C-alpha cells in the first residue's frame, strides 16, 4: 500500500502521469482447524493459522458466537488463533 501515489515521467518538454493504487490481498486461513476427539473433562485446543497477523477473529459453535469465559479461552499470537475449551463435556461436541 505504501507504493500507492502519483508517478510522473518528466522529459523536460513533456510529462506523463500515472495514479497507482495498490489493494491489499484478503486475509486467508493458511492452516485449517483439525477435528479433535477428547475424553470428557480434558481441555481441548483448536487453532488455525492466518495469512496476516493481528486480524480480528470470531469463534462460533453451531452458528452461535463464542465469548471469552471460564469455559472458553480465546488466544491470538501473530498469525495463530487458538480456542481452548476448558473441562470439556459431551455438550461441547
């Protein structure tokens, strides 16, 4: 994006101008979530990798948003986003 701007070619007797705009590539998931199986009572960790760091991540279970709580821990470091489900139960399936 820092390359965007007005570029000029000046030969003294004539000038050519070009306006350059650069669009950022959209963020992509570069490493997808993996299916997990765990005995009840254990913590379960799900993580994915993104093509860019510090992107706003939202986690969902069955279409409902997951919020940080004693049950759910949401972490994000660089390009890695992690959801930790504490003290898993059958209802977490």
